[in-house]
């Protein structure tokens, strides 16, 4: 084991309490979390237009070194697609269960009623749980990407 002391990161220009007071008064670096579209606390680059964002997205998409992340940009798209898939699954299983239960009423009334009741209870429950799991997974991935980006930014600032 090495007894070398790790380098001490540089101190910020001002204490955190002072920065918070200045931010509350509207002073400081001008960062306003309420206007931040990704809501991660990391300021977006100033002056970014739609064309630059599109070029940046395509550049990040084909970045074979994986230094740029696209997951946060696509998280809402994945969530919407996932909700649509869950809704389609809900409709298929709900309608299918009701139809099968109604057809089973003719030859086995107990099984038909059981199938209808199970469909009315279980399909919405499982669909709701699927939405929760989808949201949880997407939030977890986005949080990991945000941690990676913030860690990279911190490492860049401590190299100075």
C-alpha cells in the first residue's frame, strides 16, 4: 500500500452558504434551476440553438468512444413509447379477458365469472405496476448518466 497523500481539490471561490444567499437574491452566476429543462441542476450551454442540438445529437449517436451520452435526451421518448406499449398490452389483455370470460359463461359460468373478475382486477393492477417499473428504470438510467456527466465535469475542474 502506498502512503501517498491524494491531491486536495481546489477550494471554491466562495462558501456554499454565501453562494446560496446570492442565488436567492438573484445575484451570482445567473443559473436559475426553474428554467433548466433537464432539471438535473447542471446548467445548459448558453446560446444553443435547435440546429446545433441536432448536430450534437447525431455526433453523439455515432460517437464510438461513448464520451457523449444521448440517454437523457431520449428518456422522454423511451417513456412515451413504453407507455404506448403498456397501453396496447392493457387493451389486448383486458378485451381478451372479458371476451374469453363472456364466452366461458355459456359452458362453465363459474369459470367465466372468475375470468371476468380476474381480468377487471389483475389487468389494471399489472398495467399500473408496469408503468411504475418503466418509470423507475428510466429514472435510474438517467440518474446514472447524470452522475457520470457530473463526475466527469468534477474531474475536469479538479485537474486545474
